[in-house]
C-alpha cells in the first residue's frame, strides 16, 4: 500500500471516529504537537469557500493535511531552535 492510500484510509477512519467520538482522535503528531480530527476539520471549515469543493475530495484532504504537517514541522523546528523565546520573533 502506498503513502497516499494509507493517508486516505487514515482520513476516512478518522472522519468516522470523529462522528462517533467528538473528533478528539489524533491523526498526526509532530514532536509535542498533535493534529486531531477536530482541529483538521476546523481548519478545513476555515478555508475559503472557493477551495472547499476541492478540499472535500480525498486528494484535497490529503494535500491539506500535508500542508498542516509541513507547517507544524517548521513550527516545531523553530521551537527547538529556541526561536519562540526571542522577543523579535512572533510566536504562533
């Protein structure tokens, strides 16, 4: 099974679990940071309306999760480098 199929399977299972459990299931971890089904769905809902039809597809969800993962990886690397402690750098 390749990466895309596994990710689509995880997203499908996660969406099903979210419907049953309120969306607290973790679908990805980066260091101390977790991406839950609920946070993933909230970010999807906050996306511009013009992108929503694409984001409703498995490929769109995969790409969106990839973007979230890359964002979290960069933020985690910055935290580990101590950038979050510098006054002149804005922390998110």
